[in-house]
C-alpha cells in the first residue's frame, strides 16, 4: 500500500516538473486578445461641489414654521348642507314630484378680519341651506353668506363671535414670482388644518381655454377639501385662494391652482361696499399671439395682446388705442397673453386709470386708459345690447331705449330678414319701457321663463314692431 502511494506521488511530481519545464522553455508566447468592453456614460453630469452646497444651504435656510404659525389658525373648515335634486322614481314622475335630498359638502376658508369675515370659494358654499365653520381650536360657528361671485369663484362669509379671531393679511399676488416657495393650508379629506409646501410653477394660468381665468399654479399638494384654503408666501401673506386641481383621478397629481389674492381682495371689497362685483372694462376684443397667428396677421411679434376690435365709446377708444396695436405692458406689468391682461383687469374697478404700453408698428406708444363700467348685456334671442346715447335715440325719434350692438343666436336670420340689425333700438320688454341695460336685466331676471319674451324694436326703417320670442 505504501509503495502504491509513493508511486502515485512520484508520478504527480514528475508530471508537474515536466509541465513547468514545457511552459517555461518550450511553449511559444501567444499574443493576448483583449475583448473591448463598451462602458456606458452616466446620464448625469457631475455638479460643482461649491454650487451644490450653496443650493442646499439656500433651501435649508427657508423657514416655513413662521408662515405656518401665522396662518394655520386663520384657516377654517367649512361645512355646507345643500339641497340637491335627486333621481326621480317612477312614482315621482307619475305624481309630478321633484325629489330633493340633503347633501353635505366640505371645504376650507380663510379668516381675513378679526371680526369674523371669511373668504372661500363660491363652489364650496353653492346651493347651501346651512353653513358652519370649524376653527382650528375645534370651535364650530354658524356662518352666513355676505355675497359671492361665480365668475371668480370667490365668496365672502361672516361669523359672529365675541372674541377677536386670528386672521391672515393680503399680500400682493402681482409681485409673486415663479419659483417662489409657498404654503397651501386647508382641510383636505375632512382632516384638520394641513400644511403643504411647494413653489409657484406658473402664473396667469387659464383652465377654461377661453382666456377668462388667471390662476396661480403651484406644486404644493392640494386635495379635495382644500378648496377655499390659503396659499401664502414664506412671510405668511395671503397670495391666493386654493381653488382647483388638475387631475384625472380627483386627487392631487402635481398641479394645483389658486385665485390670485389681488383678484380675491378686490371681489371681497366690492361685495362689502357695493353688494356685487364692479368690473372695469378696457373695451377691446383681444387676441393671443403666436407663430401661426402672427404670420397670418403679418407681424413679427409673438408675445403680447393683439387688439382685434376697439369697442365704441370705450376707455380704449377714448384713449386712442387702435385695431392692430399690441399691448405689451400695463402699469409696469408685462403682458404676454390674454390671461395676463384679464387677470390684471379683474383686480380693477370702473373709473380706475391704467397706463398701457403698446406696440404700434415699430413704435412703442403709451396711453392712459380709464376703465368704464360694463354697460353691455347679452339679451336672450337677440344678442348684445348697450345703453343708448342721446344721439342714438334722436336718430330713431324715441325718448327711451337700449341699442343693439350685435345680432346673433337662433333668431338671427329671422330678425335680419325683418330688418333688425346693429344700431336698432329696443324700447320695451314685456310691456315695460327700458332706459338702460340695468332695466333690461331687471325685466329678464324677474320674468316668467315659461312665457314668451315680448320685445319692442325700432328697426332701420323707423318702424316699431313687437316680437314674441321663446
């Protein structure tokens, strides 16, 4: 056995010596073949270390606690018990009944004065039968509606309390900048006051597609129940009222929108002073510019608001603005699109003076424009009307009436065939003489909607004709 092991050991040792001698002295050296490996470059670039530290330090130095402490107690929870129409049953249809049900809605509100005035969204309190607000200390108070404005989605509430309430002061939303830090404070999902942070993503956002809105866009998280809550800057100043989110699910996905504080403040002041919203009109038909539109119009400018039409007897006409002028700036505020213009004018009243810079050809002109009260109205079945001037009435030999400025609608062809056109005078509606647009509004608002609308018109031939339209 020992001889066998010795024999195996000697054989292995001899083979190892032989192989080593071959590799060292006899085998020819072959070239090494290296496989080229493709190294993917990183999808990011290294940042300068000093720049990174500076940016982080800037973010870390922002203190949200002061703003939160100043505002969280001034944001309330709003409960709205509304009466809505329910789906009718066969029995309801048989007896001609309209079933109704109570529906509870919730939102947020912002206290803006120590004596209990609260601002919120119109859609939060719409159709309400009973309103209450819960303060951050869990105290619940009944609320009444002072006034509201569906166009801006702003409403003003009032609660009665013997103690001064914490409140938020208005900031200047026109000076808010894109990229500025903001806090959104409200009551999402029926929770108590909740604070979220973000930045201003954009300004003058229009969600309607008709350039009728001018929201502040932010990426601060806003969810159902936040409506009517506060959007504040790092000083705790109110710069917006959170109103809407852009979402396919109904919950926050990255963008939210707020009514600018300058618009909200003006609406509230009008409601408190006049009982309704006073809107100052510049008196133009505006048009947004862009590459396609500018090429079509034969101009080089792609930013600003193009004046497509100047309305008769308007502030724009009186100031000397003309069709083709491009508004570039108002009161030092850059105007890039129509929503910029709408947003700024919504914070103004009739008789306010604005300083307009406009491009006329290659020249920059400046005009002082006095905003006028809206004296135009859309009359059902007819079109647009306005207050008539003495010369208009004298032309048709009548003592009262309102002037038709545009004829449109389903009756346009019929009225045109009857000789009714722009410039004609409406003297009476439902057998009531009208002297102004306000008279017309009063008749329309108080009429029986199930009865024909009787309109007395003086046509182009001076003939008085009465029409029954339904």
